[in-house]
């Protein structure tokens, strides 16, 4: 089976490509770099090489995103850049779907985000049947791309990722920061999240690739196990077995946001369960980092 992947230089895409290769899948990469099999620039997707690629492809996985760095992590961004990025994201998806139709690719898996749900002040998991109510530009864009893909391509799957952790992650995110530093100053960390280890995510994506029953729809990629950010910090400092000084800007107050997946929906609909607990995943990651 041949799998096409965009974003293979990023955190999710890189780990997924390595995993699928070990499972003996043939991988076709799409990206700007010369090392990619097919040229694909999200800012100029019209250059996508339709005729040059003669390789038969079974599944397309679109994990590339220029909006992550710009919308999700930057505090300030000007209006002109926002418009440019939104246009690039939508045009890229359109061209990829045209490519899939021309190559008769049977399934499209779009890597989305749980941010489409928005904020939740109640201790209640997110179900894919819940009305999406994004609270930021990133979540709104992801939701729009999900809707467009479902309209343009019959077998379109949106996979809403909760907080994924593993190797090759961006250094300034919470978990890599705690693992790599002995002195850290953090904000209040009063949010509840859903951690999914990269190996569990890869196994879930493989299930979607192979499933003949699951051809379209929206699915959550989480464990359904809520955990407070402060608890994550505490667990990492214990597992490191090194003296680590953590300073919070504020004392622990009322939890400001609950963001975790509906466990029953994931287990029953996808017939999938995570193999890693928070501690077993963190322990393995810390050992890999040494």
C-alpha cells in the first residue's frame, strides 16, 4: 500500500512517516524540499506536479499546516499575513483534492485539531456530535477546511488531534520545555487537557488507513483521559529524577478550560484504545531524550 504525506518535516508528519515505513508501507512525500517525491508548496499549490507523478497512491494524509506557526503560536500577526495564510490553506486543500481525484486516491485523511471545539468551562468531554465553537482564528480555519474537504471529496476523514507529545516536537512547547530545562517559569497551567502519545496516534491513523468501514467522517484523536497541566509538569519532574525548579505566575485557581475527548466514542466507533498511559509515554520520551 502506498501512502502520500504532506508535512513530513513537521512533528506529526515526520513521526508518522517513520512509523509507516517500519510497517513496510511505501511513502510518497509532498513538500517544498528537493528531497520530497512530489513538489508541493502551500503558498503556490498550482505547481503541484500532476502529470510527473506516475506512482499509484492509495491514501493521502494532509498534515502540513502553515497556520500552526502563524496563528497558534504567534501573539501578533498583521491582517495582510492572515489573509495570505488563509488563502494558501484553502487553495492547497483544493489542489490536493484535485490531485487525489486525478490519481483516483481512495481516501483522504486530514489532520485537524481539537481547537475547533473552542473552550469548555465544564468538566465534560468533547464528542464529535458536539457543535463546534472555535474561540480563535486557528480553530476557525481548521473547521472551515474540514467542511470544505467533506464537500469536495467523498471519502474525506477529519482527525481532530488533542495534545500529541513525542520526539521531534517543537522545543518551546510545554512538555519539551520541562524535559530539557532545570529551571522553568510557567503561567498558571490551570487547564485540563488530553495527552496522546505519538505512537498511539500513529496506530490510530494506521487503523483509519486500513479500515474498509471507515471512509469518511470526523473523529477525535485523544485518549479520553483528562489531566491537569500542573499534573503533567509534576509527573515530568518526578520522572526526570533531576532537580527541576518550576515557578508558576499564579497560584492554582479555578480550572479555566477542559479539553479532552469522549472515551466511549473513540473506543466504540474506532475500536481503538491507547496502549500508553501518561506516565509510560513520558517515561519513554524522557529516556529517548537522554
